[in-house]
């Protein structure tokens, strides 16, 4: 990828916003705020999100099959579960003007979650206990009427989320799957670089269940969740459900919720009359689970954790590119030729490269923007480097001169 082809670049002067991720992601040209709580993912931002979602997808594929459900749903589905008038973040969609409403004046729900959509589908295709268990997931844009969107990608009205749903003939089978899902989440956060500071936390079941849900919360000063650790029992609680004795005895810390899984029981299967007859001839409601993970929120949390005074410091697994190639003195034909050769060599060896091929930008400007963008490896070709390249790892001070073959061995 050539810097000159990005069309959109960095913002040189920008006042600090309400969070690190809101400031750095916009300043570095990863996202653009369209309105409060709604962002456009620019080319570099989309590359990061795609890598996050690929890691999530690979782990979820071990649990279920991927599908894609609609953003719109009829209100009748939400009426059937009783949530149409219960959820305080639900958004609706209808014709945007009189001319449109004259054609069709129906009001729809903009899905914030998909229990109402998926349950009738699975009921139709998996009617027997022998057809269970079944698990499906999607990665999709969700909509919630947040009263105070803030903190960049960490609290928005439109966002990306992975939601998985599981269906079971027995409660025991559901519990076994639930533990498998926890393990998949732990693997996911380890691969994203957040594993050591992301913990399982007991939380409210919200509108989904009266039982505890299990959150995955990343220790983060900008996080909105207050977590208490019961050190005697090694159990963490969200402040909304923490027992009084734990609150009085232990200190709290701030964290950001990045995932949440729910034991739904039979609430939604009963609402949609999803019963199966077991091997003993007993008619039983299906047991369900719901498993969410906010992929755009993860992107925001990563920036809150991985940054310094100069900008973002992306973990390699989710960085928009592995290498940021800077061509200096490109008005010199021989330098430009060497820089182009290095770029082609890296691409030929299957390396993701952002090549700063701009002629007018100064060396200082390119170095500053490279630190702001935060790609793991900075590689410089200039008059001074000759037939070698200058290599520096983002966040480290050590600069080395290497031949291209040595560089490839490091990547």
C-alpha cells in the first residue's frame, strides 16, 4: 500500500479529545467521526479491524458456523420476547421523509442483538433433539441508542460486534459448551495482545437473563467498568453485582468490557415455542447461550493500552501493516529506484507494507507520522543508507543498518 494512494492522511494539529483512542485514531488517520458515536473506518483503520476480526473468526470457527443476519427486524419478533418496550437502547428505522413513508410507513427495529432473529431460524432447521447442539455466529454492525456516546470506539451508537448463539437439548450440554466458549475467548484475547490484563468478571445479566453473565474486562484507566477482586476466592465482580462484604473489604480498579457471555436458559426458546422431545419422550424447551465480543471496542482498547507520547504502538498481530517503509530524498532517482525495489521485495515476500512514497514531505514529517501511526517496523531508504536499509522497531530506540535479506529474516 502506497501512502499516496490512501487519499486520506494524518491530522497535523488537533486538540486532545475525551480519550486516548479517540484522539490518536483520528489524528493518525484511522477513523473519522461522522457524528457523535458514529465513525467512518478509513483505509488503515479498516485494515486493523479486519485483522482483529480475522483472529476472532478463527477462534469462533472452532465453536460454530459463521452466518450473517439482517440489521432490520420486524417489531413483532421483539414483541414476542417482551423486549420491544424493555430495552432502553433500542433504535427503530422507518422511512426518512414523507415521500418514503407514503410508499411504506412500517417501523422496524434496528437490531442491537439477534436472539429474536436467530431463535426462529434454528427452530425451523433443527426441530429434533438429535439435531442439537447447534451454534452459529456473525460479525456485524450493531446499533444502540447510547445516551452519551464517548471515548471514541469504546462507546458508540453504531459499532461492530461478534455475536454467537448456541442451542442445546440439555442444560448439562449447554454448560459444557459455555466453558468451551470461555476458553475460546481467552485464546482470542491472548492473540490480540490483551490476555494478561483481560479477566473474567461476574456481571449483570441485563435484559438477557436473571443469572450472572460473565464479562471479559481489560484493565484500562479509560474503562467505564469498576471491578472488585475478591482476593479470598479469586473472583472478580462488576460493581453492579458486587457483594457488600467484597466492596467494603477490597479496592476497585477500572476496566473496559471487551466481551460478555450469557446463559440465556429457556427464555427465548419458550418465547418462540422452540421445544424438542427427548429420548424419553419428554417435551423440553431448548437451552440457549449468547456470546458477544465488540471488535471495534477492542480496537479502541488496544490504542488505550498500546501507545506512547509519540502515538500508537500496534501489536504485530493487529497492526495495519508489518512494515512502514519511508523513502527519503525521493527526488534523487537512484534513491527512488532503491526504495521501489525494497517495496517490491517486501511485497514479494508476503509482507504487509505501507510505503511512504511522497516526494514533498520532509524527513522529519515522515518520521513523526510513522511514530503516530505506530506500525511495528520502520524501514528507511535514503541517500545515507546506500545499498542497505535503516531498521527500527516501534517503541524501541535501537536503530540498525541491514541488508534487505537480513530484514526479511527479522520479520
